[in-house]
C-alpha cells in the first residue's frame, strides 16, 4: 500500500511526465504545420514563371540516411532540411537575354517578369536563409523583405538594372556582412551601387563592372566616398573597375581593411605605394595596377 508521501510523489511524477509529453506533442504538431506550409510554398515556387529556388542542407545529419529518408517522405522535405539559400531568377527566355546589350526596350520586354510583392513575402517563411542571390532587379518591397530576413549574411546581386534607392535598404539587415554586385548592362556602376554606404555592417564587398564593352568602369568620387565610409570593411575586390588616381588615397580611410584584390583589367594606380605602411594583403591579378 502506498504511503501518502509515495502517492504524492507518484502523482507529481505522472503529472510531470504528462506535461512534458503534452508540450512535446504540441511542439511537434506546430512544427508539422510549419513543414507543411514550407513544402506548399516550395511547390508554389516551382509553378511560377519567375523562378525562386530555395536550397538547404540536412538539419538531421546526425541521423542515418535510412531514418532521414522515411521521415522526409512522410512529413515532407522541410522536416529534415534547413533552408538557408534563396536564388531569384528569371525564366529561360530572360536568362538567355544575358547575351544582349542592355537597352530600354529590354526593360519593357515581356519576358522580363519581376517578382511580385506576394512572391517576396513568401520568403519570410524561411527564417534560416543566410544567402540571397538575385539576377532580377529587386523592387523596394523586395529589398525590405530581404533586409528583414533574420539570418541574412550574404547578398549577391547580378541584375540587368537596379531600381533607384533600393540598395540602401539593406542597411537594415544587421547580420549582412558580404555584398557582391555585378553590373550586367545597367548604367555606371557608381550609380548602381548608390546607397552602399548605408550598409554599415559589411565586411566584404565585391564589385564587377560591365562585361560589355570589355573596359574598366570608373568609380565616381561619390561612390568612393561611400565605400571608404564603411567602418567594418575588411575585404574589397574589384573586377573591371577603375579607381581614378585622385581617389586612390581614399582607401586609407578604411580603418579595418585587410585585403584588396584587383582582377581582370582593374585599374587602381598607386594602391601598393599608398598602402605600403598598412597591414593590408594586396592581390593583383590585373596588369592595370
């Protein structure tokens, strides 16, 4: 016969076990709803003309594949996957147009389909996204959504043209440390990256000038002033970019600069001499230095 103390202890233990199980089941049910919603969104992306690709890695790598596969098969891919990369791309006709020179007509081309606000809003369901790559011009609302992704660390932007006053919105992404911009067929790269000085947390910037014509693009004084105002910048990579001799000395204003890389016909005259007393690694893969 149980004594009152043992009976009380048993009831407490039973209550604790029931509570833990109930919390666990509630949490599992909540996760299952989230997994189902993410899989529905992924299926929706597959049906759109403008393609959004979400990539990820297994969140359950510690489980044998023999167990992960049935779990993903029953509850859906999102039950075992940490979606951490988003690619925003046009359909095949748009991608094939990359071989054309940028014109106003291309901007109006029927094949140029931009993402809608609703498309961008769906990205907010993927809270683990750390990297976004876009070869589409991103709208103001799109930039606001991308900047609000809580885990965002890298943004690669390879558009036909940029929408004015949008890049600076990325300054609201506190964990964004890496930014790569490729000027496909837009106006001058200095105009395209206007507002980059607002991205105060950046540690790495890669800028690539227009491929056509195959000649370095000049950075304006305003662009250099924005770049050299970034307090955390450690790595600066330039491809097909020319820094006028009068502006090269501005590189000394970067207090944490550790690495400069010049590739593919970049022209930064006197950079080695100007930074010779700084602990900066300079990599030169261009004859224009």
